[in-house]
């Protein structure tokens, strides 16, 4: 099957390729609470630029979650705390991040970079780059990165592992935002002799006992609303303490909520020291991105989030439920 970018997208890719070839030192980064799509995209691009003999660093706000450490070159990923702001780059490439604020403390480095390339598939993107390639029709940033990497040099097996991980992760195992083009790209990546079963097991089947213990506590908070169309779960700070866990151990919890028959929206409230993080998932009838956006968050129709600073978990629950009253289904 032929997969062809539209003229507009093709032009963007060409523009980005030109810039990448013309500059020498690059920063690659992505959003806070780094995820599989962001990491896979970063690494695939990192490999591309290394092949072109460029100087490249990947620096993120957060440490890489353990489940993604199987990815090739993942040990090259640094955090801002490891590098500090005393680093200089010709260009910064920001992937999978709807705004400059979302890169967290890496913004301190970005401020000094003269040229920014912004590549993203979120519905809400503030076009903060000197070049912006934004397209919400792609399943993942990894899918966009496939086209860019393909233009830069021949995609190798390591890159295929990274890109397949991005797509698999952001589609929640080929559930959300998939179409025949996404599947065709996944097929092409599998053709690079990667093991799709192994990657899926690494991402979805490696839950730690600690995470299960946290889930057991969280299950006690499960509540339904609006004739069981909305399902919510809460993780107050004390749950992390009791189970010696952190936010990393909540991976997959919100996806469980939406897996329940009849539930249209799943919402996970996670308390933090300085506020409450909200993760929302929808089967598609309700646009959770528009709800998240009301609280300065963002995402996609089926998966969105926001962070309410200095607000307690119960207050945030009331605010979100109030906002959801206006949604119809
Ligand atoms: P999460 O609930 O963290 O898994 O995020 C679901 C989707 O919403 C992802 O595409 C995130 O990038 C996006 N998202 C989450 N939190 C925010 C936020 N505070 N601002 C913008 N987008 C967000
Ligand atoms: Mn992401
Ligand atoms: Mn993404």
C-alpha cells in the first residue's frame, strides 16, 4: 500500500530536513511526565542525527520510566539536573509537546537556542517553534517521525523498535486513533525484523508488584457517575507512601477505567505536593480534550490531561465533574 504525505506535510518535512542537515549541534526534548511516544520519537531522531555525524543530546525534565529502558540508546537520555543549563545548541527539536511550558525545566536551555523545531500531533499546539509541523491526524509523534527519519536516511532496526513503541504506546495497543495508514507504517516497521510481541509485552505486561499494590488501594476509590458513563479513580498522596510507589507506578490505571463496559469517560485524579494531575480517557463520544483545555491542559479527543496547581484532590474532582455536566451523550 502506498502511504503518501499530503503536499503541506511533505513541504514541512523537506523544510525540517534542510535545517537538520545545515546545523551541527542539536537538543532533542519533549514533555514533562515523559511517555512512550515521546521517548520513542526522541530516540529514533537521535539515531538519525548521529548517522549524519551531528552532535546530539536528549535532555528531558523527567527520568525515563523503567519500562522504556529496553529501547536502544535509552541510556543516552539525560535529565536537566544531569546537564544544567550550561549547554549550547544550534537548534532544539521539541517533540510531542503542545506548548513550551510542557517541556518543564528544559525551558531554561531552550531559551538560549536560536532555532526551534516543533513537531507534534496534539490538537492544541501553540506553534512556539521557528518551524512548526503540527498535525492532529497522526496517531502519534512516532508516526510523524517515521516520515522524517525515512527522508533523512534508511530506517534501521533500532529506529524501527523505537517508532513501533511510540505508535503502539500512543494508540494504547492499536485502540485509539488508528487507521489503515498507521497500520501500514506499523507493518513496515515490523518488516525491519523487529519483534512486535516482545515490544508489546515490554510495554504492557511488565507491571511491578508495587504497582499492583497501589492499584489495589486505588480500586477502593472507584466511583461511577451519570448512569455509569463516567468512572473515576483517585490516588491521594498517602497511597504512594503506603505502597512505596510514585507516579510512574500508575501507568495503565486510567486505561483500565475506560476498559469497563458502558463507561464513556475514565478519569484518574493523582494528588501531588503542589496540586492535582487529571488524566482522562474517552471512547470517543465525549471530547475530553475540550474539558482539559478549560483547565489549561490539552491532549486529544480520546486522551487528555491537565494539572491544577495548589488544588486538593477532592476540590479538583468537583471542578472536573462540574465541567463534565455540560457534555452531552
Ligand atoms: P496523560 O493523561 O498524562 O496520559 O495524558 C493524556 C494526553 O493529554 C497526552 O497526549 C498528553 O500529552 C496530554 N496532556 C496531559 N496533561 C497535559 C497538560 N497539562 N497540558 C497539555 N496536554 C496534556
Ligand atoms: Mn506524549
Ligand atoms: Mn503523543
